[in-house]
C-alpha cells in the first residue's frame, strides 16, 4: 500500500523528513506547507534536493486542507505549547491523520477543554492524532518502557538525553526556543512564563504521562526541576556567541510522582560545553531502570557508512520514526492516540537507501 502524505513545514527537521519520504517507495508526497513566501510555489523535490515531483509547496493552509491525503506530518516551529492546536484541529476536521514531531504524545495529560477540542475534531474528521519523533517519541515512550519487560518490579525509570547545542545552526532556535545566552538570574528556570519552559513543559509532561500509561502507573502529578548553568567562557558556535556567565547549559527535568515518590524522570541536557555534564563524552541517551532486576542502556544513533549527505543521524532517525509510524496512525481508530510501544521498520513496507 502507498500512503498519500503531506509535509507541514520545511525547517531543518521537516526537510529531512520530506527528503526521506520522497525516497520511500511506500509514501507518495502530495503536498507541502511552507511558512516563507520564498519557498511557496517551488517544487517539493527542489526543496529537498531531489528530482522534480510536480508537487508545488504552498503557504496557503486552505490548499493543504483541500488535498486528498492520508497523513499530515506536522513539524511546525516550536512555540508556546498548544500554539499549533488551531492548525491541528483544522487538519483533523479535514479528514487527515496527523503525526506531530513537536508533542501531542499524550494530550490526555492536559485533560479538559483542550483535549475535548482535539478529540471532537478527530471524531468529526474520522482521523487520528499521534505524536512521533525521538524525544518526545522513541526513547521514553518506546525504549525505556520496553526495557522494563525484563523486570519483576520497577521502582524508578529515568531517561537522560544529552544533546550538543553546538550543532544548532538557527540563532532564533538556540537563543529563543532553548534559552541559551540569557542572563543566569534573569529568569526562573521553572517559571512557565519564560519561553523555553512554556514550550517544553507541555511536550515533556506528555512524555512522562505516556510512559506512566504504558507502565500502568497512576500519576499524582508531574513536577519540574529545571536547572541552568553558566558558560565558563565566551563561546563562539555556529549560531552565534554565548557570553561568559550567561546560560550555556540547560538541564530540563520532569518527574512523575506516585504516592509522593518519583517513579519516572525525564532529564534533558542541552549544552555547548561539557563542564556540567554528568560525564565528559556522553552518549545521546541513557536509560536507567531501577528495579528487580535493574536495566541500564546507553544509546546512540549513527549514519550509514555509505551515506555522504549533509543530514545528521538524528535527522535520519526522526524521519525513520515518521515513516514507520504512518501505517499505525492510518490504521488507528479516530481520536487522540498514545503511540504504540513498538513501530518497527518492516521490509514489506519499503526501504530507503543511504545517499
């Protein structure tokens, strides 16, 4: 079966997904939404450095809503959590399943008017909403949960991600969305009114909620325990200069509380120097299950040895998560969906060669 898919937004990650979908034999890209007028009207193959497809990108939402498509892959700009709800609702009501790489992992965590709105839109359109990606997505809701399968009892599950922000090219993302370069005392790192906290809390509270759902835990609450560390010197990186003493390392932490105890922890280090890391050369992820027995996993992703493209391994991995999730969201009952514990690659669906 071939799935008709729309790519929503073509930033660095969206373009990586678009390129991989164009290369995949089981996916037919039928449209692409772009924010900038400079990209509108261009062939989507050109945007992804691929051969022309005859499909032109558009900045007109109504044109996207009118398309006959099975799935929209939503990779919109990160903003205050919930800022994409209007677009998501419109897409669901138009009958299109939605895969979001920026949250919607477990909207049930935020029960109430917002959840009701998403559910009703999905029901009206006969469509399904599901989060997808590496984190949110893969490492917590899938790998960490699956690791508990060898345990007779589990006291605590911790996921630690260590992401090198020196690789970020976009100044708006680094200094705005991630909070680098801010005065160390200018913001309370646990105050949701500060932009990065407002963006990230909603997403990763849902990750903790989805993990708890799969583990059968009833959470009392999800609490944050964020910390910012100062740059030890002036740091010049691809996106700009981070002055000494300003935020040069963030450690975002969320804890799922059950009966007054931390049972789930999601910890994300974004760093431009290693002074405050738990180890100087960390893997991308560490999963630690404290239980009977316990489990420890260190995990990386890496490019295929034959690949010569500019895409990073993480970009390929997000794209892989997306294409492997497409059949699941299409087959699901209409509504808001917590992602399955496993969405593996299948040979009978199709293969993308390294390039």
